[in-house]
């Protein structure tokens, strides 16, 4: 069931003229607790990842753990990326997808990086559900670092 947000009670661009022209259509996500499968849209759920494709790893040097000092560097071994979101085109019809693509996946490194302090280094993957689901889907992705 789609949720609709009422229009703003005031015209933002008239209050802050510097924002004129920057407005964009937005899709808001309303996640609910559940047990999503690999073919479902989800936040933090499993990804429809082809079993014959290596799981994404962050190979950036100098990772360090959040809430720790930068001297506690992890590595140099790669760290498994963490699934963040998977969106299927059927669930977000307003969102433009490239031709022949109907799944958007985002993963990121769960650690902090010295050269990009505070950055999770997200990676975006576009897939065809039909192609990804035609073969085996990875059923046991690597666990996060901690």
C-alpha cells in the first residue's frame, strides 16, 4: 500500500529562494520488520547475489573500526561489504532504472577509512532479476567484520 505525504503547508522556494530549481521527485521508503527473501526489496536484508560472482570486498587500506581510535587499523586483508538496500523496480515504479535492469543493490564497507573519514564507501550494483535468479543465488554471504 503506497503512503502519500501531503504537500508542504508552505512554499519552501519562496521562503528560501536559493533553493529554487533544486527540487526533485523523491521516493520515500517505509521499511517494516520482517524476513525478506533474496528476491524482495529490503533494507539490510539479503541480496540476490549470483553464486558464481565473488562477494564484494573493500580492499581500501587503512580501515579502522567505528568508535575506536585510528591506530586500531584493520587489515591489510579485504573486508566483506555489508548489504544496505535492495530495491526491485516492481516496488518503486516511480524510480527510473536503466533499460533491461530491474534490481538496484547497495553495499558498503562497515569500517571507516583514513582518507575518507566517516565515509562508508558505498558501491552500487544494477542487475536484471531474471538473469540473477536464472542461476544459483548466494545463500551464505560472508559475515560482516564484527
